């Protein structure tokens, strides 16, 4: 349920019967009986008028009449065509209906005696102070379609019996078409039933008979009387439907809903089929989680749904309440005047207040900046002194560093030379020793040795090419040297073979 923007209401809805003042409170999806005088003052109060209290008619107004003059034109025509008493004050509302007439616009007009509204609603107003929404009972049915409890498919007829009234309403495509107060309220039905059986029956006992046994009463006299009585009622309803269908060009009634203030009459659906030729449905709609705990007059259910609908759209076209809650102060003339005065005062004070506030702000900011400047100046002076001392210290350190660097470079060079002579020479000697040993084993003669770029190049001779090859293989099997030779050459006399062998240490 959406709450109005002005938040004038609480989330509670209070529905009120205008005759008995019986009320129910609907909140948080639960319905409970309510003591009207103890209701939450911010609850949404809704009541209704009986269908018999309203005069309804359809009138045509020329399309040449502008909308600004429409209200006056409708009221003049209503007084003229319906012969209303000019000495009586009426509340008149209207709604436009679809019309194919190119010359005239068609309107449904609803008229209620203003004095009657005051008489009906004053007892409620004494207990609640406000009545937020009041509309005739037939209009409450619209909420069933708007809240998706009924699909607006086709034409539907609603017949509802109340203790003090009864009405028939027609809706087509979910929109109101026609309504009429019927001459068969529950009290009137009770009176006629007592006449037929020739004895007085208490109203409450009669209502229990209708609900519990209905038109299938076990007492044969009661059953015959009820059958006769409801036969008359449904013939009367049929006459009303015939008139309505002819007047409003209705081809077919798709469904009829039958119900009453006291509950569903047992067996009444058979009369809908027999006398009207229509499939009957129970006029009973549940909207609360505890709605099955007891039977609730369906008019109260319709009022609660209509209140929810009003929350959504705030449509007052069919609201006949004369005790509406005043709008919030900001929407009243006095509230708007106060708002203008307050705005004027505020505007007149804005510039001086701004100047004072801005001056105070600048003074405070200046004081803060001055304090920060003095603090930073002291820190800056100290930092400059520290930097000067560090600079002098750095110059001394640079001189020492230069001297120590020169000493370091000299020692580094000296150590490198010592290492090279200590390591490189013994390694060369070891390599030569192994080479000479292997050459002796193969019977080869070393002619020349050249050391360059950490690599030995050995020139070797032998009368046998195979011996030179064995020498190279023996060196390779040591797996200590990288061996490389281009070829094994033979001299011109063909007696000696020679080869230049490059020998280097492995990287690892």
C-alpha cells in the first residue's frame, strides 16, 4: 500500500458503516473490529452512502460548450431534466462516458442531497473528527478491478442486499455503467416473509435462516414462502436488467455476483440461473490473512480496497465527504502566507548573515594560517642550520673518500696482479705437463707452443697419422679442455704428419 506524499495518514484504514457505526480496522494485512472513538487519529477513515441516497442519470451536453462552462451547463440541465427542488442544496458530481454522438458529449451525473450527507456523516464526525473519503456503495466496486481482484473482461452485474438497502450495479470492462437501489433490503425481505407466513420472526433469526438454510429451508412453509418471495425479487431484478441493457446498449451480461451484508444465501445461485439465465458467483472477496475467521460485510472490504486506491491516485471526483482532513499547513493559504513571510525574512537576513559569517570565517582562517606560518618558519630555520652543518660535514667526508678511493684502487690492482701470477702460471704449467705426458705416450713430438688469449696452440708431429689422432682423443677424454683442430697435414716428403691443436679450459 502506498502512502500519500503529505504523510497525513498512518498505514491503518478504518471502514465505517454509516447506520450502525460498526467499524473495522485494516492494517498489516489483518482486519479486526474497531472501537470508533478509540481509533488512531491519523488512520484513514472511509464510509459510504446507500445507493438509495443517490440520484443518478445520464445526460447529453453539446460539444460546443467549453470545458470552463461545463460544470454550470451540467447543473442547469440536471435541475431542468430531473425536476430537482431548487430550494434544496445538492452535491453534484459527474464523469464523462464514451459517446459516438458527434454533436453531444455524454455524462453520468450523480446527485446527493447535501443535508442528507451532513445527517449521515455527523455521527461519525463526532467520533473521528475527520472522514477522509465517502462515496455511494455502487462506486466502491471499481476497486475490485483496480486492485486486480476481478478481471475487466466483459460485462458484470453485482447485486448486494443490505439491512437498510439493496442495490444493483453494472460494470463493463471494469468501468461503471449503471446502478439502482432495489426495493428489497434485508429488513424489507423480512417484513414480506412475515406477511407470507402470518407470524412475526425476529430479524436476527430470519437472517440465520437465510444463511444457514436459505432457499432450501427444512420447514416446508418457510421454504415455499421464501421461494415465492425470491421469485418476485429475481423477476424484479430481471426487469431492471432488461431496462439497463436496452438503455445502455448492452448485448449480454457475462457474470452476476450475488451477496449480502450477512453472508451468502444458501441456494440463491439457482435463482440466478433460472430467472436471469446467468451463471452466479459469490460476492465474497478476501484481502486479509485472517479474513476467514468470521464473515465480514463485503462493503467494508470494498471500502478498504477503495482507500488503498485513493492512496495511489488521490481522486476526489466521487468523494462526497464534507468533513475532509485539512491539507498539511504548507498547502493551506495561511501556511503559504507564513511560508512567504518566512522566506522574506530569511532573504532579508541572508546577505548580512553571509557577510558576518564570511568575515568570521576569514578571521579564523587568517589566525590559523599565521600560526602555521610561524611554526613552519621556526622549523625552516632549524632545517637550514642543519643543512649547512651537513654540507660542511659532507665536504670533509668527500676529501677522505677521495683519499681512500685512491688507496683502494691501488690495492685492487696489486691484488689482481698477484692473483693472475699466482693462479694463471701454475695452471699453464699443469696444462703443459699433461700435454707433454700424452704426446710422449703417443710418440708424438711437440714442435711449437703458443699461448694467446688464455688458449694454447700446440704444433705436433708424428710419423703416424693415427698417433696424432690418438693424442687428440686422449686430450678430449680428460674432459678438462676444449679441443679444436682443423686438419692433420702431411709434409712434401710424405714422411711426417703434423697438426695445430687449439687447447682451452672449459668455462665451468
